[in-house]
């Protein structure tokens, strides 16, 4: 814990660093954009930057600093303007960047966006009042017409994810539900108090808000599952969402595993970063996972077997070289040009 605190405290000092790659002698210094300091993106970003400094600065002339930001949406802009060369982002913003859609529609497709790896999954947790969930699957959203549903905080990744999923399921949330915009904690309290009937606090298992709901009123609510067909429909042929399991007993009263969907939180980079630098960074991450795992639990999900799951942007050639060396097949849709 002392080591982890020292690393994060040291990472905070880089917030004032100029957000631009700069050459210092033979060293290439890169900026990694994350999100707010209180979330998961920032400490994971600091872990990556610390690893690069320790393993690659002296031996390979590659340095990295992590900075906080407003999150995925701003990270797209920072990378477009080359104020950051690397970023941690929600997978959905990879779709927006690829297509020039959603909140970045006015900026058009981001031709500079490349992917490196899936870091950890953002698991969807659709919670609905049990009396409105006769099948226990996402089809029960039909029972929610006119009912109050929390979309998450306004302009949050949760709201964008919900809108993406609903659109692919053929649901217009603005007309189907009576919408409420609240964060995870207030949404949980609103469900428990009977003020709303559904929400989707997506995140890593276990999500504290979901635990709170089922610890207090497990019999009153259901976690909605997805069949394989429903999961495919929710993805909308984007290759972003894939089925995943919420293991049994992840939440109080949840005796059986259930299938839902998951999108990645992924490490992205600018296409202009030299191939060899991205190769060395990718290799260093996979060869030093115990170090990263000791700093933040989210990095425990990094695995070669799932590194490309849910990625929609072309893999950077440097990362592709490492995967090819390790015998990992890169899907054709995201292979480097």
C-alpha cells in the first residue's frame, strides 16, 4: 500500500506537465490522458506511466507522464490535437471516433485513432423492479414504458452507453421511459425508495451500487440477462459489446450466474507514435503485469487472450507486432492498414 500511495502521489506531480510529446536528447516523452483523479482511469494511467519510466526511459529512451482530464470525450480531442499521444478511453468512444458520430459528430471521423489493448471491461448491470421483469431478460424493458429509469448522470459515459444500447434494441429512451439523470449512488437509493423502477450502473464486478440494492432488497429486483441474440442486437454490428458472465454470488441473493454484455476500457494511441515505441510499451505492459496488479486491481483483467476483445479501432502496428510474436490473431476488421 505504501508503494501504491507513493506511485500515485508521484503521478499527481505530472499534472502540470505540458501535454505534448517532446524530444529530450534521445528520449521521446509522451502524454497519457486519463480522466478525473477520483476514478479508475487516472491511477491505472499513472501505473502505466510509472512502468514506462522505470523500464523504458533509460533502456529505450521512452518516457511517459499521465495527466487527468474530463474523460473519454476530452481524450479524443487531446489526441486529435496531439496534446496527448496516448489515452485510456471507454470503448464506445472508439466507435464515435471511428465513425465521427455521437458527441464528436461535428469533428468527423478521427483518422488518427489507434488501439493497443483492452484493459478491463465495463459490465452492464440492468437492474429492474422484479414485478416488471417477468422473463428476467433485457426484453423486459418493454414493461418499463412510461416508468422512471435512471440514465446515469447527464453527459456521463453511462448515459452515452445506455443510449447506444437502447438505440440498437429499437428503443427511444426519451419517449419510452420517464427519464431521470442520477449517478450510481442516488439511483440505488431511488430504486430502494420506490422513486424509480430501473437503472444500469455499468462497471467492474462488483458494482457497489448494485451490491447496495441487493443487500437490502434482493427479492424486489432483478438483474436482467442477455441471450446471445439480444447481445448481438445490443452491439449493433459494431464489434464493441460481447457477452460476459456475472458469476454466481457476485451480489447478495444472486444464486446463479447470468449473462450480460461488456464493452472495453481500452488503451489508445495516436497513429503518429513510432511503431517501435508502441511495441516496447505494449511488450513492457504484458511482461510486467504483477507490477501493475500491485498498483491497481483493474489491471488484473489484462490478458493476451482478451486483449483485442471489443476493440473497434485499427490496432497500432507496434502493438500488432507484439501480438503477432505472441501468436495472437488480430481480427481482420482491426488489422493495421
